[in-house]
C-alpha cells in the first residue's frame, strides 16, 4: 500500500511533526485543524462560531486540493475546549455538510493547541479518477 502526503497552501502548515493529510488506498485522512489563518499561521480570535468557520474552511481546502470534498467525508472528530460551545459548533458545522452528514464523535478536552476552542479532523473518500 502506498501512502501520499498532502500539502495544501490554502490551509495552515502543520505546527508539529505531522502532515496536513495522508492519502492511503481510496481514503484521505485529514489531521485535526484548529482555527489558524493559512497565510499568517496565527490563531483566529473570536467566538466559537468564527473559530469553527475557519476550521471548516481549512478542512474544505485540504479536501478539495487532495481530490475529495466535504460531500465525501465519512467520519469527523470534534474536540471542544468547552462543551457549552456544542450547539454553536453544530450550527456552523451543519452549514458545511448540509444533508450529507458524516459519522462523528465530539469530545471535550482539557486543552487544545494554541488554546483554540475547537479542533476537527476528518476521514474522507477520494473521488474516483476518470480514466
């Protein structure tokens, strides 16, 4: 099995020893995204809706570049610094997935990198290439 590292300049660079995403077989594994601005690399400040929007845009950009899309996501994990943000995160998240909801876990954690309020990772199917 061959794996391919995915690097997207429309999403923040990895802030540690990991890849933005990995293609393996017909799957794409996208590392957890926090609300970092892809240009400056700085954490987006604002309420949880603003942070979640940036996270979803980062995920979307990586998925698109890698040959997938939000419609092809089969599983996400949401990490929240505070479970009281659950409904606000759901509101933003729902705008991105519409009717094609992936399986999902949501977990409250004690702390996220750079003191972010939310982190989301994803597993997606790759689009079939046209031969």
